[in-house]
C-alpha cells in the first residue's frame, strides 16, 4: 500500500481501553420506533477509543465547521450520557438530524440498525475531513473514525509457476460472516481468512 502523505490523527493517541474508571451512563428513552437508533448510539457511546476522544472534547475545541457536524453531535451526546448515570435522557440531539445522517431516515419509522450505524460512521468520517477534503485515500484512512472502525482486506494471488505474489487492498467497515455454518464467530473468521487453493481454469500463472 502507498504510505499516507499526511497523518490526520496520530495512532499513538488512540487509547483502546477506558482512560478512567467509567460508571454506566444514562439510558435512552425510545422516542417512537427509535430502538434501532438507541441501540446504535449506546454501542458507539461504549466503544472505548471513540468515547475517550469524545469525552475529551478535543473535536469541539478545534471544529470550525459551520452548521451540521455529526462529530459535534456525538460529542455532546456521549458527554450527556456519561454524566447522567442512574437516569435516562431523550436523544433529541441526534433524532433531530436524522435526515442529515441519511435522507431515507424518518422520525417515527422503524429502520435497520446496521444501515443507521454505517450512515452515522460515514457522517462522522466526512466531518473529520471537512477541512481537508483534498487528502489522498491513504491519508483519509488516518482519521480517528477510520482507525477505529475500518480495516483493509488483503487479497493475495500467488503465481503457480514462479511463486510471484500480487497483493490488492480494499477498505472495509464491516465483514459479512456465515455464522450458521461455523461453530463460533472465531471459527467463522478463520474460515473467512483461510487461503483458497485455485485449480484448473481458476489457477493463476503470471507472464514471467
């Protein structure tokens, strides 16, 4: 892979564990068929590296974006949740901007949690790049959002004649696994990454 020309967020500043002892925050009221939204917001609020960053309020202190900013919304939401232990809050700060997260979302209508998660992560990524949209692809992958939620899928092809290796990389935010066919998630992952032996017409030989 080509090295990134610019580091958007230093990897060594991302803490994968809670920086401080954190009590369970407040719950979320269901504002009408919003269970998909509440479940996603709670998952994000309790993702330690993201929560650490949002609780530090570093984004809000440096954000110069005018108007809607998903990172600012999440920062305000997570801080409110984590300082409301023993109670419940109404997540209006996010509900009010549903159509900004995804045009197809509507207040009061049931939606898919996975779809909402992808949209909200994409919205946060866009806001991280709002001041630097000209970054190359590798540099865009160094935002705190991509470093937490994304990865690269490596596809490797080996020539059967000279053993030359050709690698290609594809960014992913999630991976579909056939859990039913495996005894566990770990077994499904092992099955997913197992090298595939190609024979016959599917075998590969380079021109060398």
